[in-house]
C-alpha cells in the first residue's frame, strides 16, 4: 500500500515527467530481464557441459573399476588353483612319506632280524 504522503508526491509530479520515469523504469526492466535470461541460459549451457563431462568421467571410472575387478577375480581364481595344486602335491608327498616310512619300518625289522 502507498502512504498518503507518497501519493501526494506522486500526484504532484507533472504527467510528462511521470511518463518519462515510467518509460525509463520499463526499459530497465526489459534490459535486466534480457540480461538475466542470457545469464541463466549461459549458466544452464555450462552446467549441461559440466554434467556431460561428469557423466563421461563416471563412465570411464566405472569401466576402470570393472577392469580392476575382473583382474582381481582372475588373480583370486589363479591363486585358488595354485593352492589346490599345492594341496594335491602336499597330499601326494604325505602319502609317499607314509609309504617310505612303512618301507623303512620293514627294512628296520629285517635288519634287526638279520643281526
């Protein structure tokens, strides 16, 4: 709301000056609305470019993560295979040791009997 004092001041201004003031104010509004629109459009375009770059970077990093995981999974598979092979070799070695201990025990008995 406009106060009575302000209304009296506005009414005291000659019509020509009021029209010029209104025209100037409208021109400023038009200018600034255009400037704001241009800035908003530019900011949106820059933001869009930043988002595109970000999406590409995320895609690249996701690919790298996928490759690293695949390499890790292959290493784990290879290590498990090596462990199984070593375990099989260990089992064969224990079996052979048991056989040799049995042969040695037999030879010890034969040696004791032969003395």
